[in-house]
C-alpha cells in the first residue's frame, strides 16, 4: 500500500497480505476456484478489490474481520484491470470480454457498461478534473478511449500504437502508454469547462532501452513525477519535469 508497510499479491485463487518489513504473510483472503487476475487498493487503504478469471469482483476489508463485503457480477471473462476513484466510492473494471464497467460501491451496483473496444481491455482508470470525471481505457485493439460518464459514450479515441496497448498511467493530466513498441507515448489532457469536453494533445515519445513488451506503467513518488516501466527483461525509471503545458 502507499504507506509502504503492507503489500497485496495474488496467489492463485487467493490474495495474500504481506508485512514488508517483517517479510511475513499476515493474512490470506480466500477465493473460489478461479484465479485472481486484478487488484486495486482503495484510497483510504481500508479495502481492496480483487478481480477473478470468471469475471467476478470481490471487495474485501483489509484489516479487522478481513471479510468479503461485496461481490459484483458484470463481466463474462477475466477481469484485467481495476481502479478506484479518488474518494473510493466508484470502481472501474476492464475485462477480456472487451467491456469497461463503472461500479457504485456505496449503492453496490453497476452504473454503466462502456462498449467500444474490439479486443480485451488492458487497463481502465478515472481521469479526474476539478469539476468533471471521465474514464480512460486501453485495449489490445491498440486504441485508447476517453469516456464521458454523463453521456456514457466515447468522446475521443487516440490513434493506435504498433501492436496491442498493454498499459498506461495517468498523473497531472498526463497519460503515458506502452505496448510492444520500444517507445512510450505521452499525451496531455485538457478539460474545457464551457463545453464539458476533453482534448488530448500528443507531446511526443520516450525511448526505452528495452525492446521487450511493456508489462506495467505507473507513476510514483510524492509528486507522482517518477514513472516506472516494467518490461519482460528489466525495470526502467523516468523522471518527468512538472508541470507540463500542452503544445
């Protein structure tokens, strides 16, 4: 978690909770017969969501009773991505069934299903501005889509990359995405208050030293200026000078 004290890891159909300093496994959250395929920690670090190969999602209490408090059913194939919004009331899930679903955790129900990708979804996250929230998703169809949660429609599709788009992350209005290509693509999002829309400006590429497929991309650090890129053969770190203006 963000405190640096604990770590969650999938273990077949179970999820293990580890105390990092002690190097000890302190809890196991048991699943059914289907393997864990995605994990996401709530912003307040009290709960986590686990996605499974059968398409179900379970919400677990991290501490105390450590029980499953909610089961969500909405995907037909394995859950490939999970992410909470900033206050933990919403959860977005992506799946190998090509769909993205936004869930209301408080009401314990699905809010909308977003259809538009033609291949398995690789990642989905909330794009948050001061007065508006959108969803961004990537897929093996090589495209990134931006979704308006009010209209529940795709408002922009970013040009495809070479090969399936494997991962991306968002911070400070920036999106960095990776694929089988040696280059990472960088985009800048701007929200227009009058129209309520979002425009994406392409800023350029970041060249990796690895030619292997990108497995994961994530912003980290106190200011979210450090980008970690995990490939099959190495982990690379990139520092972004913030803020970055659109061209």
